C-alpha cells in the first residue's frame, strides 16, 4: 500500500482533469464557432433575398425573352445558387390588385407594368460601386427597360455584417486565447507532478528525445480525446437547438459543421502537444533546487 502511494505521488498524471479542462475549453470555443457559422449562413440567406429587378421592354417576342434570360444566367456576377425568377406583367398586376384591392387597369384601360426578372447577385458584388456598374451594364442590354434595386437595404446589410464580423472576431480571439491559456496551464500543472520522474529519467542516462516522446504521445492522445468529446457535445447541443428552434435548420450546414469539428480536434491535439513540449523542455533545463 505504501509502495502504491509512493508511485502515485511520484508519477501520477491527472489525465481526468486534463481531458475535462481541455474538453471544456474546446467546447466553449466550438460554441462560438458554431454561432459564427450560423451568422454566416444567416447573412447569406438575407443576401439571397435581395434581388435586382430587371424590367423588360414591352413587345419582346418569346424567343427574344428566352435569349435574354440565358444571357442573364451566364453573367459572372449572377448567383447561380438562386434561380432567376420571371414575373410577367399580368402576374404583377394580379398581385398588386390583391394587395391593394384596387384594379388600376380599369382606370388606365391597359396594363402599364413590365415583365421582369428577379436576379440574385453574388455577395462579393454587394457594394455601391459594383452594383452601380452592374446596373448600367444590365440596362445596356437589348430588351432591358430598367434595372432597380434597394440600395439602402444592401448598404444596411453591409454595415451590419461589418459590425457583426468585427464583434465576433474580437470575441473569438479573446476566447481562443483564454482557451489556450486554460489548456496550457492545465497541462503545465499536470506535468508539475511529473518533474521528479523526468529528473529520474535524466539521471539514468535517458536522452531528451526519449523522455519527451511518451509525454508528447500522451498529450496528442488526450488532445484527440478532448476534441472528439467536445465535438460530440457540440453536435448534441446543435441537434437539441434545432429541435427547440426549428428555424435553425435553415441555417444548418453539415459540411461546415464537420469542418468545425475537425478544427476543434486538430486544435486540441496541437495545443496539448505544444504545451507539453515547452513544459517538459523547461523541466529538463531546471536544476534540482529549482525543481523543489
């Protein structure tokens, strides 16, 4: 019993505490990462709802209209993920009458509206200068009467996206730093209990590389386990959140989420490896008096 106590005191490594602390730090960072992914998808969804309204000249033949449609689809700044939407002048008139309850065609005697295409523009072109250039280019096309878009709305989206990106980037940077410090301090404290074991290995002639190898392999393993646990917990929280708030499913992207899990696992392994590496190197250079 005394021998077991001595062995525990001499070389015990608190792996449970290390895995718990590392998992907790990665989970907190992962939660913010998931929030960032949802924010990106939310911004993307909003931008996809912003459409340029391309009004066509009256009297276009069906073949000419279809040629113009193919031209619009081929333009490099048109978002191919969102199909073009064609609204005929008759459909636009019916929608207006249903919304207002007034049949303006009775007073005018004809339908003055134009056929139109609603097109989504790729997010990288959502700025004032590029949109103005796009508007001029589209209005120069044969068969196009006018191009209209909500400039104020797009500018407001850009401003809000910039502020949100700055806020989330700042929080993420602070949280990543705090997570690194927590993991680093946890591993350093764990290795503190191993300092005399390291010195004993030095005294029997073990090289620095031989001493470091098992500690580094164990650190990588603990980082891997912590990353997997944090990813599993994050996945469970994500699934629960989608059940409680079904609208989150619209922002969910499996590919990006699994990429986030991979980053968490890799970060756990790398942080554990480097924290262990520098801590062991410090203990290898210490004198016996410093170890005490």
